[in-house]
């Protein structure tokens, strides 16, 4: 654990490298595996549930005196729409995930720094650390060690949440055909449509996590003391800055844990 590694982690955004990798992970292989299970097992079960809902409503409607051919055709159209939704559900789910990933990629491609520091300022820090006298280097190492270790712990916590989100997307997509037939009975107000909205919220959660990380990095950089040239001296950074960095890190982990709630609020579930 060298000083250069600690500088890159604390000031250069290496804390977020693993998080970004998880959020933008290529899931094509997962979808190929999921497609086999979806078509061979889940679609037949979902279709059977859809037909069951149709028959139950048909029996209920035929007991009414005002039941006519118009009611039957309306139910039949709902049956066809429900069948189309179930059979094409995998494509819809993939598109929703692709939309969430595209937002993450757009945020990354917008040149927003996840480290909070420019490459030039980071290079200055490395040069300053390399030019230290031999007896001052251990003092700098001790100064950087605590925030570095705290950042490592926070990174693990955030990555656990990111992996949980990825697994949830796969599992929700897997069992979607069992929830979608409810659209036939309740329409957009039922559990099937709500299930789709929750899935979409899970896809958007990645962008919200990325936004939280960008906000944390920007705030952290704003606390750095800078000179008239807009550069900082790593040897003159007060201990209070490192305390603020650790505090911001734990605040970030806390907010990432709430990112699912925020995503639900955005979608409206």
C-alpha cells in the first residue's frame, strides 16, 4: 500500500472505479441465459395464469344480466394484450435496463470527474510526494492511511449494494411473467404494472448511485485548500480535511443505501 496508491484512491477517484464497473457491467451473457429459462418455463406459467384470470372474469361476467358480446370482445382484447406483454416481456425488460445503463454511461461520458481533482492537480500531488525527504514520507503515509482504509471499507459497502441491484434486476426479470398477468385483471392500477415500475426503478437506481458518488467527490474536492494558481499542496492539507473526507464517505454509503427509495420516488411507486 504505497503513497501513490493512497493518493489515487483519496484524491483521484479510484474509490469509484469498481462501482462504475458494476453499474455499467455488460449483461448480454446473463440475458442469453435468462432467455432460455424465460421462454421454456416462465412464459407457459404466465400464460396459464393469464388464461385463468380470463376464465374467472368470464364466469363472473356471465352471471350478470347485462353481459353481452361487447363485454366478451373487451375481455378478449385484454387477453390478447396480456399475451403480447408476456411473450414480449423480455425485450421490454432488456430495453428498460438498457435505458438505465445509457443514463449511467451519459453521466460518465459527460466528463464529470469522479475524483473531484483534475489530472493536473493529481500529478502535482504525486510530484510533491515523490520529492519529500525520506524522514517526512512515513508521516505522510500515516496521514493518508486512515482515510484510505475508510474509503476501502466504504467502497465494499457501496459495491455490495451495486451487486445487489444487479442481482435484483436479473431475478425481477426472471419472474416477470408471473406478475404481468395481473395487468389483465387490474390494468395499469394492478400489481403487474406496479411490478414493471419497480423493475424500472431498480434500473434507474444505478444512475442515482452514480449521482451520489459525483456529488460526494465534488464536495470533497471543494474542501481542499488551494493557492492562487488553483493548486493544493499535499503537505499542507489539514487533518480536518481527512476527517471531512471520511465523514463524507460514510454519508455517501448511507445515501447509497437509500438510493432504491429515491428511484421508487422518481418512478412513482
